[in-house]
C-alpha cells in the first residue's frame, strides 16, 4: 500500500542540511536568518536555551528538545529570556568559528549545545507538508513517548563527538530522519486548527481515498468510483473530503496529477502524450488544457522555461 507521507515528501523533494553547530557559554544571543525562506530546525544536544520569534512568546528549549519552524521565520536563540529579547538582525553576541567548524559563543565554559538545520523543497510541486504546519512545532523530549527522536539526537551527538569520514553526509541524513520523527509525533498528537491536506492522516475514509489516488493516478477516477472503493456513499465522501482537507475531491485529484506531471516535464524528455496518459488524460490536448488552468502556462512553456534556467536558479519554472 502507498504511504501517503512518503509519497508527498518524495515528490516535493524535502531535503535537509546542517546549517550550524553551536557551543554556547553564558549570556549570549544569536540571530538566525536565511537568505531565502527555508524551514528551520534546532535540536538541543545539551543544556538549555531560549528561542524568540519577534511578536511571539519566548520558548524555553530543554535537553533533547527539537523545535521546527516551518514558516522559516527569522528568530533569536540565546541563553535566557533577556538575551533573546535584546538579540536582533544587528545585535548578536560576538562569536568565533573553531577549527572543527563549531560556532563558539558566550562567556565561560560550554553550557549548551545545539544543532541547527535547514530544509528546502521542490517549489514546482504544490502539494507540501511542511508549509501546512503551524509556525512553531515543539517536540519536547519528555513528550517523545517512543524515544525515536531522542535516539536520533543521541546519534547526532555521537557523530559530532567523533568526526569520521563522510560526517557531513551522515549528519544531513540524520536531520532528515529527525524531521520525519518530528512530523510523526506532531501528526499523532495534534488536531489541525483548520481544514488542510494534513487531515488525510486523521480521517480513515479521506485517507483511504487519497491512498487510492496516489496508487493509481492515471485511473479514470470519479467521486462515485472512489466512494465505492472506500465503502461509502458519494455524498459522504464528497462532504467529508471538503470538510477535512478544505478543498474538493476533484481539486485535489487535479492538483496531484499536475504535480506529478510537472516533475516529469521538468526532469524527463517524455512526450506530452506519454505524460498525459500517466496522469489520467486521454490526449495531450486535454492534458494541456488542464495544465494551463492549473499552472497558468502550457506544458511546453513550463518545460522550456526550466530548461532555460541555470542550474543554480529556482526549481520553479513558473517563477520565470
């Protein structure tokens, strides 16, 4: 059976990388910002520290805590509430980079250690998970009931303590694993504050319908056919799908198909007829009309725009 979360994360190509490793003493503040908006995550490897997003409540982070900032907001890390309150874009404590690429900050002996990571995704794909989460996702060590996130944090600590070959690759993979564990914990313990795609994980009927779509996107799905597949009436499925996800069943089906098609247009030389058939359209013409409605440009222009971009440019051709 298709794992919906795996499918979406794979298609949107969510990938993480270590951004900084901090060893901090007393009375310090560090302003965290990104040149481009990216999801930020901090794992407390030892000691305690505080986090503040301007206009939000200051948050205490304990040993083993992991905090995810899906909106990628600029924020302050520091030794205490007073330190983060005075920290801003032009007001961070003096720091230095050690021979082991560790950021050393604050006075006196080390009192806190934190690993900072960033995540990016394929902006050509509209179905995302991270952007639907609240601005702050805080997985407290004491709430990590199965201990899996803590196990990963301990692996990170061990990897940092004894650097070996390919340590950077290992750390990047571990922060990817840690992200999945934070997502699992949040999905298991929080109710969505409003309808969104994340609702598919909490409603068995809607989740089953989405699974069928992901298993066979080219199948000629209708609401009636999907309802029969999951064992409810058409009216029940249509009503529950909209109530849970905030969009219609037909809208989601089209959006998922267009995401699949966009990746194939960008990453392969497959013909429009082949791509059309793979996402459930009987002809390149019908597919082209649907793609143009969804992406405001034809499949050919989408592909050409991407091919004309330098490798370092954005992965979203619609930005051109």
